[in-house]
C-alpha cells in the first residue's frame, strides 16, 4: 500500500456542509486505542490517529470539471468518504469525484455514510426522490471514466436517527478505514465513556469531601486563639473559592451527565456551608453563591419529584435574593439572581395549580430580565433569560387557555433568540432553551388546530437540538431528553394526521432515547416519566390504528414499566387515568 498525504477525502453536497464539518472534526479528533496502534491489518499499519482528512470547502459550478486541486487531493487520499443524502445523489461534482476516484484509484476504498434518504430508492419510482446514493456509487465505472450498467455494492454506514446513529456509524467507518474489527472499537469507546463519567463524578465527590473538611475547620476555628485567626481566615477563603468552583465549572461538567445524586451532593454542601456560616457578615458575593446553590437544589428536587424540598429551596432563595436586591451595590448581579428566584417561585406555583401566583412571579422575572437586557444587549445570558421570561408569560397564558396570546408570546421569544445569533457549539445550553420555546410554539399551534404548522415547528425544534448534539463530542443528556420529547410530540401530531407510519418511526426513536436516559440515571423521575408517556402514546397509536393484539403486548410492557421505574405518585395517578382513556378507545373499536 502506498503512502498518502490524506487519510481520507470527504465528498458531500454543500447543502450537507454541517455534516461535513461534523465528520471532519470527529475523524481528526479521534484517538485510536493504544492497544491496536502499530498492528498490521489488511490496510497496512494502524496509525495513532486519522489526520489529516481532506474536506473541500469550495462550491463547484454544476458544469465544472474537477480542478487540479481536487484531483490532486483525491490522488493523495487513501480513502474516499461520501456523505449520502438526496442532495448528494443529485450533486454533479460529488458524482464526478466518485468517478475520478474509481477510475484512477482502482482498489481504493470508498465508504458511504448515509445522513438522510434511502439507498437504491430509484428502484421504486414512487420513492425515487429519496435516493441517497449518487449514480457513480450505484454502478461500476470503466477505465474511461464512464458509468456502466454493472451494479456496485457500496460499503455504507447509516448515521441517521433511524439507522446506526452517529456514534456507532462513526465507529463502523473507522473500523473499515483501518481494517480492525468493529467490536474492538466499540468496547474501547464504551470504556472511554465510562472513564469520563467516572472521572467527573469522582472529581465532584472529592470536591464535596474537601468542602466538608474546609467547612468544619472554618467553623471550628471561630474559637481558636488569636494566632490561629489568620489560618482560619485563609480556610474560609479556600472554602469560598471552592463554592465558586462547585457552582460554575463543576456544575457545568456535571449537568450534561445528568447525575442528579452527585449534583445534589454538590449543591447540598454549599448550602450547608452557608447555613452554618458564623464567620461574620456574609457579603453580597457569598450571598449570591448561596442563592445559586439553592436554585440548583430546587431544580434537582423538582427533577427528582420532591416537591416539598423544591418549594422550600425556592422560597429560601427568594428571601436571600430579595434582601440582596435591597442591600447590594452590584445591582446587575442582584437583579439577575432575584429574577431566577422569581422564576422558580412561579414554577412552584404552577405545579400547585395557582395561576395567579404563577403569573405574578413570572411577570416579576420578566421585568427584571427586560431591564437587564435593555441595559446590556451584548450580554448573551441576559438576552437568553429575557427570551425565556417572555416564553414563561406564554406558558402562563397557555395554561389559562389564552392560546392566541400564548402563541404571540412564544413567537416574540423566538425573535429574541434569533436576534442573539447564538452559535450551537458555543452556547449549547442556550440552544436547548431555544428549542424548548419552539416546542411550546408547536404545542400552541397544535391546540389551535394548526396541525401542519405544528409539525413544521416540531421539526425545527428537532433540528435545533440536533445542531447541539452534532457539535458535542459526548452525550449531552439534557439535549437528548429535549429531542426525545420532541420526537414523541411529533409522533402525536402524525397520529392526529392519521399518518401512522411516520408516527411509529417517531415513537421508536423517542423510546430508544428515553430508555438510554432512564438507564443513565434511574432516579430521574422526569426522564422515567418521559419513557412512560412515550409507551402510552404507542398504545394510543395502536388503538387509533386498530392493532388490538399489538396493543395488548404494549399494554403489558407499559404496566411493567410503571412497576419498575421510579415515578411520583401524581404521575402514576395521571398515567392510570390516561391509560383507562386509551383502553376505552380500543374497547370502542372492538
């Protein structure tokens, strides 16, 4: 095997440029297992990495011949990777690149990565528009560069949601490129992910232990002799610095993992520190951190289904930030913190069914963030929170059945998000917030009977979250939950449209993602409830489509889930009523 400048050449339609960037980044950043580096395979010696990868960034006109630069890159690439979609199947230059590689690099490896569409769909005239393989992939090329009628057998990995998925599809591609078994890479990838989660979790637990020691020492040093005062002050300073780390860097690392128990331990230690603080007056910065820890604890309690703790933490935070608003000089920080407290108080009231108090607190939240956004429009966080505050007003109107007003509020919030021009790779959490608002827009459209528009909004929500997942090198559990919920709700819209095939596909995707979430954190009742409601929707679809036998099997699976998963009593009671309603549907159809 010769020596090549590039490990691979990625060919794609520029309409699939986002996929091209994703694959290029993943391949160049992939580190091969040390245990296989240097091994001899049918493709040569396994390298330490897959750099460099050639990705053409320039558009070619439809009638252009391949330029010298492209031809040179193809000649110097060990492999050719085609990103396959209906767009690339129609791309003149993607087809030309395949022809050139086949003609001049006979025996060179070509890999097909399906990102959308259906292979060999041209064999069925009714589905021809879904074809994702360019003609030069479907047929062999002769020595003159002409397509023959001899069918080809492309090596393909399907990384779309209905196929292998991005992670497995990427590993399948890499195993083919270097000539090792897929199992070797899959096992290594699983071990790497476990090590990553273990490392972050261990860091969190060690931090909690250190925090415990610093807190005890700082408190016990209160009665020490005068000569020990300096040491006690230093320990207090260390503890304050550690609380800042726990509420910023460590929290940001833990959130995508979805480990509620570990995050709860982090928040709890910070709360304990300030609850027991007796080292003088708590300054505004420390008081702000105390409130932030209570906000985090409130969010975790809500996700865990502990509504009493949720309300208690939210109330304590509100009292602290209200005092800070009156006393602290840093009014931007105080306004922001109290806005967060007002949001959580409104959320508590929403759960208690108190529409008036919900509206009162969320209007308060909106006013604070409107002031901040208007004062500092360059501040991304203020803009995001202002958009969310507008959306919360929409949620309040939605639950009051003022659907037109709710839709108007959601549309306004979406405009604010669009004006912020967020980059998904830099503002992942904010993009998820953006997607959530689009989801509320879809729900309002659905309630107003505008099903077609609601479907379009749900698809946009999914696209927004996908842009986050594509830009992340690890599982972002929050994003996965949002997109899994969006697929379930899109399925519901398809059921209303009597489109049961699409509904089933969406339910399968949603259920697989929800199972993954539940397995990652069995104590997360929000994720468990999402899995249950996805299965319930499957029942509803079977009832609507009169699939009685499948319905009975699915109903048994639902009851097993209810028995095995951690759920709140309110969720179980609501599920029972919903299940009875769906059962009545199937009984009526019989």
